[in-house]
């Protein structure tokens, strides 16, 4: 019986108007790293961000990986604050369905590859935090524990006190689906920007997710 849902945050509940990953790195992150004497190009950054290389790989360059990611996350917080002030971070209109999902008696968690502070910043900006029993972001004690690693999904399951077969993971990306399946949880792909292969269920909106749950005790 379904008892809980674990949601991705970025591009599932909120989206970023005009965001370009490389441009963000070159204009926001790289200058701040250089101020601290850290040289890191976009190619290596993106490989570690996507876990094509472990995040500890930068130790080979004499860079402390925890320090590196704390700086990146501080920059990201400033970037998000600016984007919010300019109205360029927006909530998907169907996020209202969270209230109805909560009213079904389900436990809800949010899990993000961003830092906890950055995840909470956008959730609070749109008054979404109140729907969640637990929120998790990047763990500096386990930098490689971000999705598609199942680590954060396991943390959410523990916090919700639920078993993998009692939960669905809801997200927009392949990382969400892989993390769910590696944790033994079924995954719902919210088709925001294209269908991701491998999900157990597909919905076009959170309202459709609500109907799926109401009509099928998945």
C-alpha cells in the first residue's frame, strides 16, 4: 500500500527561466573559485557534478572537495536569491496538487542534489516546505551521495519510517529514476521537458499523479 512520496525539487516543483548550466558556471562559479585560488574548468566540474568522476577526484589537483562544494553552494545561493528577486524562478502551477496529496494521508519528502539551504530557499519562496515531513539536500559528509546514488532516497525512507515498497519517487530526470530503482523504489516521471525512459509510471502533471494514486493503489 502506498504511504509516501519522495519528490525531486528543481525542474519537478520549480523551474529556472533562462538558466544555462555552463553560463552559470563561467559567470558565477569560476570567478569566485579563482578569488580563492582554485582553478577548475567547466569540463572537469561537470564530470564531477554528474558523478562521471567521483567528487573527491579534485584532490588530485590539490583542491579540498568539501571546500569546493561549499563555495559552489554559496554561489548558488546568491544566484538563486537574485533569480527569485527578478521573478525568474517559478513554481509549476500544478504544485498546488501537493496539498491534495497530503490530504490523502501520504507522508511527503523532498530530495535535492542542491545543498539543503538552496533547496529550502526555493521551497520556502513558494510556501512549499509546509507540505514536506522531511527535506534533504547534498550531504557534505558523502559528496558522492547525490542522485543517481540512492543515498538520499534511503535517508528520506528512514526519515519517513517507510519501506521501499510503500513509496514512489517523483522526478523529471534520469537521475531521479536511477536513484529510485537503486533504492528499490518505483519511480514516476513527471514529463516536464521530455519523457525519460525506464520509469514505472508517467504523468504530465502532479494533478495526473493525484489521479493515478486515487484510481490505482500503486
